[in-house]
């Protein structure tokens, strides 16, 4: 029998090399290769993507005790005191995450939709699916028990229980009939912003609705919608603002919005759809504007180096905050401290000053720093922080005196984030360039982050999370 095997093999080879057989086989092999390579589904362990295909996201949990790190399609929690891994969320293709106010739940949005996860114990448990798109608008109710998910165009709205991930209510745009007719091009709708009321009972939305054209240019109109947050039903018919208004921003409780037309700004009461106070005339069209954390005040840059503080109740001017020596080409910043008691005004050329919100009076003399200047408040409202290249500097928020020596964070600083009490700081360089760095603010030393999943690397090759 052993001598028959070579003979049989030779006969098969002689048969296969015949042109009438070999040519079709060769074509078949080529076709299979051409078909299989581009359409083959690679496993997560071997799939390669461009380094910028998945964004880098980092931040602190609401209680500030853990760090969320999203990178290379993975999401992982790490201890903010030691940098060690607290567990990997077993999702792939992760785009971004969204904490519930209490921090016990997190929304993970992936290429395949959004999912709600329970973070109370490891391994973390997926509670359910919230949506199908990659770019939902998410808003938590003030008490953290409900989550509003809006996605699509025309958009759909769904309210979920954060405890159970069960739908509380869901509908297509409730301002339309139950079986809406197909939208005409002149009725295109874009949802711009939304917010819960402070008691969590109402939701206010701002739409931009394309209503027609004039001389070939689109004509749009802003509309205000108010929903019952418990049922999803309309509280009142939508109110339309005058034509040619451009939406700028909404306050945190949804009671006021700011719009612009030309060089004038308009403050609106979203409950009545009526203007609040007189128009605010500005000499600039790219001005700084921001509501205070408690929604009672509004900062607006009205001229070069001048910021007006106004009451959001009646639009009344409360005071003007002026920086000296500001040039028209300077980039101007103004912001409230997280506790709402102070305001920082500063420019890209290094001028800076802090102000008392209650009196609009300056807290200290104006300073001028050429390179490294204060740019924002820390989360405890007691310090200011600024960055230049790889250097981070801190100032006392009341006196603008420097605190300690400049901190070298060893890489180009693009973003800075602090935890709730300001005891920890995260820094990173340009997006998708390197892993963030965690810092102990008391000792001014780095706490090395030690992720176990692919979230800790920006190499394009997926890495399988450790069990």
C-alpha cells in the first residue's frame, strides 16, 4: 500500500496541471482572494484602524475618586489615588462615555449605539441599550434618576430610568401629529440645545426650523418647546422667535436663552417666549458670553476689554468689568468660578483680573504676564490655572499671586481637568497623541496610570482586555 500512495499522488498532480483543469482552478483561487480580503471581518484582536479613528477621552468620575480613560475603542476605570485599573468595560469600538450624576451608572456610546452600565461592582454589568446612533444628545435629570436620550433626524426622544434602564416614555418629536407626513425640505429641523428645569419636572428644547428661502438663501426660525419630563407630553404649543435670530446659548435650567441678530444680543424667557429687557448692543460679533452657575447672571463682552454683567431676571445692567490695555486682536476670556462668587477676565496677551460677582468690584490689581497667564478656575474655585507648552502654573483666585513654582508636566499640555475637590489633575497633549497624565496636587507629583486594556495605548492595533 505504501507504493500506491506516490502513484496516486502523481496521477492527481498530472490531472491538476492539465490546462483545462488548472486554468479554472487558478481563476477560482484569484476570485476567492479578491472577494475575501476586502470583505473579511477581522477579529478585535487583529483589526487595525487609523490612530485617529477612535477619540481619546479622559476625565474624573463625579466623586473624583476614579478616572475614566477611553482610547483605541476601549473604556477603563482607574483609581485616582493609585492609578491602578478598577476594571474594563467590556465594550469595543467605544467613542465616548457619560456619567450619571451619582457616578454609579455610565453611558457607553460605541459605533453600534449606546448602552447603560452599572459601575457598583466588578465585573461591570451592562444594563441595556439606549440608542442606535453614534452621536446622541444625553441629559441627566437633576436628581440623577432619569436619562433623556435624543437622536436622529427627525429626532426621537426617549426617557430612561437610570436604575433599571427601562423606558419611561418614548416618542417622535411630540410637536408633530402621531403619524406625521414626510417633512418637506423647507421644514428641516435641527435640535440645538435642551435642558431640564432645576426641579426636573420640565424639559426645554431649542429648535432651528428651516421655513423657506429668500433669493436662494435659506430662511430659518428658532422655536422653543416645553415638555413634561415625567410624561413627554407638551406643556404648551411651541413658540417661535422672530426670523433671523441665531441661537447662542442656554442656561443650565433652560429658563433663558441668548440669541443674536447682527451686533445685538437678545435674552429670552423660554416659558413665555418673550424677550427679557432691552437688546444688548455689542461692538464685536465674536464676543465672550456665559451664564453664571446659578443662572442669575449673564456675562457678555460688549467692547474690546469690556464685559457687562446683567441680571437674567430682568436684563438689568449690574456692572461693567474693564481690563486696561486690551488690543482688538487679543483673544478675550471671561468666566465664573464654579461656586459663582468670582469672575476671571483675561486675554491671550497675558492681562488678567478677578472680580467679586456680588459687587462687580475688582478683587485685586490687574496683572500682565507675557507667556504663562491664568486662564481658568480650578474646581474648588480657590485657584486659577494657566498653561504654556509643558508648563502649568497656579494663582490664588483672590490675589492673583502665584502659588508655588511652575509645574513641568513633561509633555505639551492641550487640556487640563480637575477632580471634584481639586486634589487631582489630569493633563494631556494634543488629541490622540499620548496617554493623559494624573497628578497629585498636594505633592505635585505624577501618579502613573496603569491601564490593562487597549485604552492605555494609541497604537492602532487593538489589544484584548485582560480578564
